[in-house]
C-alpha cells in the first residue's frame, strides 16, 4: 500500500492542534462587524424594530451595520441573505410578509423560509384590530357576526392592500363567522383606509394597532371591537382580545424574526439569541417598540422562533388556498 506523505503530515498537524482551536469562529464570534439586512426601504415598522435592536446589542455583539435592500416586497433582501455565507455575519430582519405570505402566494420567491434560513429570535409582533365606524350598530365581535348575517352583502372591510396579513385576517373572519358576503376593499396603505373609515366610506377596517389608532378609538372617532393578540396588549390592556370574545381562531400577528443563512453554527445562533434576549429585557427598548406599535417578544429563543415560523406557515397556507390568493 502506498501512502501520500503530504497527506499523512497534514493529518498529523491537524490532530496536534489544541481541541479549543477547532470551531474557534463560533467561540470567538463576533470578531468583525455584523451586517443586518432590512429588506425594505428606510422608514416603516420593520426598520423601527431593526435599528433600535442594532443599537442595543452593540455592547454585546459589537458593531452592527444596517443595510436596506428593498425590492419585491422584501424578497430581494431576503434572497441576498439566503445566498450569504452561513458565518453569522449576515443577519436578516424577516417578517410575516416575506417569510410567510410571499412564499405561500407566489411561485417565484427565490428562497424557502424554512429551508434557506435558521431562525434566531423573534423581536416583536404587530397586532391587528377589527375597527368599525361609530355609526355601525355593533360593539362586540359577536354583534358584528350577527350584523353580517342579518345584512348580507352590506358589510365591507378596508386593508392596506391585497396580499397583506390584514386581508388574510379579514378573510379568516369571514370563514369563522360564516359571512362570505363581506367585501374586501384594498387600499394603498393603512393611512388611506383609516381616513375612509373615519369618513364613513367603509364601515370596517383591519389595521395594525398603533398609537394613532388607539388615540382615534379613545376619542370616539373609531371603535376597536377586538385586537388579534393572544393576550391583552401591554399598552392597551382594556381592549378585548379575539380569544376573550370567543373567537380564538382569529389570533393573527405580524412577527419580525432575526434569521441567518441555513447552516450557521449553533453556537453563533445562540450567541445572537442571548444578546437579543438581554436587549429585549431592557425597558428602554420595550418602550421604543411599544411606541412604534410593536409588542416586544417575551421569548427570544431560536426554538420558539423556529416553531412560530413553521406554525405561521401552517396556519395561513389553507386560508391562502381557500381564497385562491395568488400574487404571481
């Protein structure tokens, strides 16, 4: 038998390395700046979540360079991260739109939300609200269901647009209360929908809960029937949840995840997750998020982040199929 002397020497050298030097990249991480990709233009809720996080974890993870890579409703930036090296130095700020809805409604998304990424943490979630004009004679979700059944074809709801989580939530409402005649009215953003709701052009809207919406509700200009969070909102505990109104199937939140390319070392994922948990525990970051209409996550573990990503896909897949929503 012939031996390759160079190979033998190489194996001998590797075997002589101290055990602690193997996998040093994970143990020493990070040793250089981390790039956080926000796949949307500057401004908006997603950036309001990402940039404060980047500031808060600097003392734990070092420099975080934020880069906006917009396009394709968040798909372009997500695809760029999916192709990056799985070394922990490229992190994606993904959300329900580009991680759940886009892959379910389009056959052209260039990544798989579960197969292309490892979920690190959930930073927060945006809750929606079923909001009506004060003239609509309903004050609870049960009364809304009764009204819809007694007045087929007369009820409509506005949303920020086709393919939004707001639309899926509205369509889910129609299924739950068995009122298929409720009409969806898409707008170009939440602002115009709220303006028309206040003006009485539409009787109902499904929009994100934020400070402005809460002010309108408290001033009596709009009426929030219920919020779609599983528990009462910290910033508005007086508002009933859909579960409290007897419709737990309507729980629906837009989540924001930290994700890294598939194959990133477990130790690196845990390092980012641990830093995130510490940042989310700080009252200052919690206040920043709540002011932006975001509920900070109570669990920043990779396990919960992964489970929620899979469960959100499983939750909305049959709804998308039932209503035939395609965004190709």
